[in-house]
């Protein structure tokens, strides 16, 4: 089904998205630098952008920048006084991300923090930053529960949390999976479903990036 999913994605993008040389350039830079091609699809990127706009998000937190493809989509949803913090562990990824953020002209709104998210998140808290309206979690999957705990800590009532890659070609339902990414995402879904302060669901997706999905949650 992959050729059909990709062809339909092409069709939808052709009908609904304007040509975007800046984002094409960002993807080309990621490829040229040999980054893994695990950024969100173009339709999920625009979906996140629209969601942040619909939510009137002014403060966005992203965990897992890669080459800043999703970061650019999200930063473009911000009003001029808005701000986005994105956290990336790998210095080589962060270097590509910085160049792409500059080219996309969103560096004024984006604060890219280099380091392990579980080191950076306590720093953000101790800086006394005001709550994030929208949080996108898309880094190492075994840490997903820890990231969700931080997301709630840095939220307000009404904050939206999106957690990427929770279907993984259907592997998510394999209770005995030896894949730590699957187990990390399973633990995250269980955590979401049991948290008294969270209302959530998840959506399966197919398209150019294969078969996967995301969870979406609102903090009560
Ligand atoms: N959000 C990006 C894709 C992120 S891929 C997009 O859709 O465009 C996941 C990223 O998380 C990788 O760049 C990886 O280096 C980073 N990462 C992995 N472990 C991390 C950690 N402990 N802290 C912060 N970032 C991490
Ligand atoms: C992986 C991570 C991602 O963020 C993604 O979108 C796809 C795959 C991974 O670590 O395998
Ligand atoms: Mg992802």
C-alpha cells in the first residue's frame, strides 16, 4: 500500500499546500548532512502548524529538533511576540537545524537548546518560564513517560500535548516487543490513559512516511 499512500499524499499536498521552497531547502539540507529521514511528513507538519494556530499558541515546546523541519512549521504558527523552545541532543543535528531556522527567518522566535532533554527541561523550569500552550514530544521514545511528566509540569489547564510515532507499523500492539521504542511508546500511552489530569486520544496515520500515528492530549 505504500505507493498508494505516497501518491495520495502527493495529491493532497498538490491540492492543499502552497509550494514552499524554504521547507524544501530545509529537507535538502538535512539530506545533504546525512540526517536520518525521520522528520514529520509534510501533511503532519502542516497539521501541527494548523493545530497550534487554532489553539492560539504563544509558547511552544518541542522535544527533538532534528533539522528543525517540524520546528519551522510550528514557529510559523506563532504570533510575532510568540516563542518556541526546541531541544536537541545531537550537535550535528542542531547545526543543520540552526541553518534551517535562519533560512526560514524564524530564528527570532526560536530558542534551540543543545543537550539531553532531561537535563534541559529542569533548566527551563528553574528559569521560571511561563507555561507552554503547546508541546510536541518527538525525541528518544524510551524517555516518553519522563517527557510527558515534564510536559504536564510545564503546562497550564488547556495546554495541548502531541506525542509522535505511537503506532510504528502496528508494532505498538505487540505486548512482548523487544523494541525499546515500542515499549517506551506503550508506557507513554498507558500513562496518558491513567493520568487524572489528562484527556487524550490517538490517531493512526498513513502517507509518504509510512504507517504510524500520534497521540493528542489536553491538560485539564
Ligand atoms: N521533530 C523532528 C524530528 C525529531 S527526530 C521533525 O519532525 O522534524 C528525533 C530527534 O530527537 C533526533 O534529532 C535526536 O537526536 C533527538 N534526541 C534523541 N534523544 C534525545 C534526548 N535525550 N534529548 C533531546 N533530543 C534527543
Ligand atoms: C523515529 C523517531 C521519530 O521521531 C520518527 O518520526 C520516526 C522514527 C525513530 O527513532 O525510529
Ligand atoms: Mg517523530
